[in-house]
C-alpha cells in the first residue's frame, strides 16, 4: 500500500507541475529574503571583526587616549623607564581614493622594527602566514623586511593587499592620491601584500600600511599616537606590570582590553541588524500563506481520491504521511532553491547594508558575501519548518475527515464557512496577546516583534469574516454596475472562501506592510525634515570630507579656517569640534560648540525646561544630551555624565535633553571653551557661517571654495545643500526596506496567482456548465477578472487599517525601543491610494493567465466524467 500511495503522489505532482512549482517558488523567495539579509548583516559584521582583529593582532592590552590620541612621551617612558619591550605604537585613520570610485582604505601606521610579535601576518615575519608579491611589477629590491625598511626611508611609501590592489586597478610602484579629511596626499605603493591563507586575505582587505611617521604627517598628529599595543603575560606578573604602567600614565590615558572597544562598537549596529532580520521574516510569513493555500487546494482537489482510499482501507496515518510527505518535498526543494537565490540576492543587498553602516556607525569595507554555514542552516530550517507548519492544517483535514464526508464535493467549503467564526475568535485572541506583549515594560525588541507578529497573524485570521461582509456589501453594487457577472464574481469569492481568503490574506499582509513601513518612513522623513529646518540655521556649513556619511569629526586645517574667516560677507560664525570620547556610558560622540543667545532657539527640548537656566548651566560646564542617549541609559536633567578628559575623569551635570535624529547612539554637547580647557585639542571639525544682510549665499559659497588652496578639499555647502545631503543619507538608509517590501509583494502576487490557478483547475466543471448554458469566452474571462479585481480590492481595503496599526507599532514601540527616537506620526492618504492600486494591479496581473485558461475551457471536456 505505501508504494501505491507513493506512485499516486508522484502521478499527482507530475500532472500539476505549475501548482507545485508556484509553491516551491513561494518557499524559495521567502527563504531567499531571510538568507540574503542575514548574509549581508553577517558579512558586514565579519568584515568589521576581521579588520579589528588585523589591527589588534596578538595584542592583549591597548593604551588609548582622548580625541588627540596618546602623547609619544608615553611610549618612550614605557620602553626606557619601565623596560616594556612588547609595545607597538600605532597611528590609525581613514582615507578615500577618489579616483578609484571612492575606495575607502583604513590607514595603519606601524613601526616595522617592533611590529612582528603583534601582527606577523602583516610584516611577513612568521613566514607561513603572509608574504609580499614578488611579481616582476613589484619594486626592485622590495623583498621581505626590505619592503618595510622602504616604509621608514621613503616618504609616503605604502603597502596594500594584492587583492585590494587588483580590484581597484592599483599596481606596485603606482602613486595613489588619497583624501584624508580635508587634505590630499599621495601614497607610493612600494609592494603588494599577498597573504597565504584566506583569513589573512580578508583581514587585510582595504588596509593601507605605512610607516608611523608618514601616518602622523598625513593625519596631522605629529607627536601623537592613536594607540599603543601591548602583549602582557597572564597572572600576577602581568597584573603587576599593568599597575606599574597605570601609575606612570598621564591623566586622560588609560589601559583597556581591545575586545572591550570592539564589543562596544559592534553593539552599535545590533538594533539595525535585528530590525532588518525581523522585516526579512515577513516574506517567509507571506510565503507560508502561499504554502497553506497550495496544500489546502491539493487536499480539496483530491478529496474524491482521498475518500476512495479511505473507503478501501488506507489508514489515517498513511494519508497524513502522503500529505506531509508532499509538503516536505516542497519545503526541501524550495529551501534549497532559496539558499542559492539568497546568496545571489545577498550580494546585491550587502552594498545597501554596508552603505547604511558607513553612514550611521563606522567605516567598513565589504567586497564579498561570506556564506556562513549557520546562516544557510537557519534559512533551510525555517523554510522546511514553515512549509510543514503551513501544511499541518490541510493534512489534518485530509486525515480526520470521515470518508463519506470527503466524497461530498461541498463538504470542505461547508466546514470552511463554519470555521470562519472560530478563526475570527482566534484572530481577536491573537491581537489581544499582541497588545499585551507590546505593553510589557522594558525594551525587549523580541517581545515587540512578537507582539507585531501576533497582531498581523490575528488580522489575517479575521480576513475571512471581513471578506464575507465585504462581499455581501459589494454584491448588489457590482450587480448594478456589471450585471449578473458582477454578482456572480462577488458570490464566487465567498463560495470558494477556503482558498480566496488565504490568497487575500497573503496579499493583504504584504500590502499592509507596504503601508506600515511606508507610513513609518514618511513620518520619520517628515520629522527629520522639520528637525533639520529648526536646527540648521547657519547659512553656510564648512567641514572636512569623511569616509562616514554623517560624521563630521575630521579636523579642518587651520589654513582653511583662516582663509574662510577672512572672507568678506560673513557676519558671524559658530565653531564645532566633534570627537568620540570615553564616558561612563561607553564611547560617546561629543560635540563642543559655541552657542550665542541667537542660537538658543535652535534646540527643541524633551519636556518642559527653563531655557535661561539651561543655557546658564551649559556655559558653566554642564552638558546637553540627545534623546536617544537619555533613553538608552535612563538619564535625565539633574543626572551626571562622566567623560574622560586629558585632565582625568570629570563629571558633567546634565542640564537638558534635546531631540536629535543624527545618531541612534546619542550625543552629548558641551561648551567649546570648556572642551578646550579640559582637552589638549584646539582643532575644529566644522564651522557654521552666518551671512551678512544683502550678501548672496550661493555667490559666497563659490567665493569660499575658490579661496581653498590646492591640496585642500573642504566641504562648503549652503544650508539647503546640507539639508539635501542629510536627506540623501536618510533615503539611502531606508532603501533596503523598499527592496524588502517589493519582495514581499512579489511573494503575495504568486499567492494570488496560485489561488486563481487552483480555482481554475477546481471549477473547470462549473465553467463548462456556464459555457454550455451560453456564456461566451469573453464573458467567462470577464467573470474571472472581476473576481480577481474584487480580491485585490478587498486585500487593499483590509490592508489600510492593518497597515496603520503596523505603522503605529513601528513608530511608537519598535522604533522607540530600537533607536530612542520620538517621531511625529502622520497619515498619508496618497500612500493608501497607492497601496490599494498596487493590490488591485497585482491581483489583475495574477488573474490574466487563469482567465485566459478558463476562457478557453471546452464545455465537452469540462463536463465529461472521469
């Protein structure tokens, strides 16, 4: 008997390839979206970790300082006074090779003499881990340590990995122009690093190695180091050495472990990555509805055969095995196809993810997708599990239904209509559970997304009941407009509710997510636009170029500042210095600025404040913090924030909390005079210029740009240009959500197509009867298109309240818990119209082929009994 059942299943699949093909495609797309997002996130995370490991190497401890780094005197005292030999100075930075399509490089200034114990894969000292390209194009005499000696003797000499050089079209001996902040330098590539293993190859990707003196000159930090790496033994001896070193370190310089900084930086992107992963699961959820629809129809289509098998003695367990076996086959094939498609899609999405991380967090170079086995296993397991879960209900129907009931063609639809109220009650219960999860105190994103999922599935469970009501209301209206065919189209949707409701629910979820994410993004965009209009009051902004989109922490050259402030037409200016400083809450972006009375209205405060008291406290040394920082660390006015200054740790009273949307990690602001008193850093990061009355802003911008000497690339933009640049970064950040919305809609489109194909197959006899009674092929085509359009219209209408609900959860709960931002929530009527139109058009396109097939139905063949 099992062999007979197996043959029966295979015969059914062979006879209905399109039906199973669509189901497989639904699983594949769902799995592909999940896998691609995970691969993109994982690749960016892995690239950051690899580059960090390259810089830390075998380092056990690291000496770090404030914004200006560590004085060279510290290194000298360690070696001469304390006898510390395993110490390596480093100067780090970022550069952009603009003539190489904006190639971003991490600069690492080293002392080759002491570097070997720390990073042997860079110096090639270990022999078996790394080496230098010895092709004829390499510099003559540049062999082994000889290349590194050239770094110390030849100005602007540099080494780069061979793979990075090949991809960027760089050859050994070439001169590579680089932008470091506002300064243009020219590196001479004296050799290409050719690591012997894959891990070292990826770790060295995007790394430019120079002598430490060259790096200091390029970075404008002569006499200062970025860090000093140490290798300290474990045990009491190492602890004693750390204590002796700590005793001689000046204020503002500390010893830390490299992993502490790495973990702190990596945590920046945690919420961003979690949000993407949660959104990517949407396509799989929609795909699950598609599988459910396919498997349900498979059972309904073969109900006569299943009833016959049950009557001749086939057991319930064997029927269950037959149904679940087919579902497992769909899941396996679909998941495997999804893995391949996900890897391909991940290569496209990794660019969007990397760009967002570069804009918002830290510079990272990702040139390839690292296919981690864990990601593939997760995607495969999700695809198979979702398929089996979707097939569980129809499998139970096929197993538990009595044979006599199965043989009645209307039995399944009768049960489906009776189950509508039970499904609605389950939907209401799920929505109540979702609301309960969202109101649980705390900041758990897992509970937040769980609550959103429960609300979404609950809304889908309510779809059949609401569809019945909509069809009842629509039927007379359709009858008056389209006559008998209009009434038939509305009636047939309810008559086939077991399949149409699932298809409409899948399309509704996809469109509602389009509405929900669209409302969230548009609300966010409106909030940011208003915030920019209120905060960007200066007429012109001057800053140094940065490898990171919205970070203005590169110092401006003194020559550029002097030339700008000497220009006629400037009434007044405001100075800024941005730097990442160690604090009681971890590395913190701190902005020191001049604030004149005319600038007080720039800030928008969280809660009611006494502005005069706030600014008086600010001038006296208090700090202002952004809303995300206050939310993440439970800070409020009256609390204190500890910053590590060059004079030691200092506590800053918090005078106020302001709205800010430039960083989800939060920022602190202090008075520039206070900053210069406590830090040995007189540099500026940017200038805000206020133009005198009657002076043309655009003309002054052109004049200031013309004043810049060759070799200095300074960003000089009007306030309008700065707002446009900021909104461009915003749009890049949310570009990936548009891709996810599109993919989910495609999956839902397939669901509608599968449902209509199923209806066409099942109702062939009914269509034959209609044709035999005089219905023309054109009328039959119109009937199917009308039914399809009503399904799309129902999905679009239902998607509006569900989408608004999703948007409210995203804005008020998930966005708040993820990033700490308070957003304005705005409804967008145009977005509603667009969403309904998308649903109707998607349903129309999906219905064209089934309508064409039904219009060609032969009455004789359709009415012939098997």
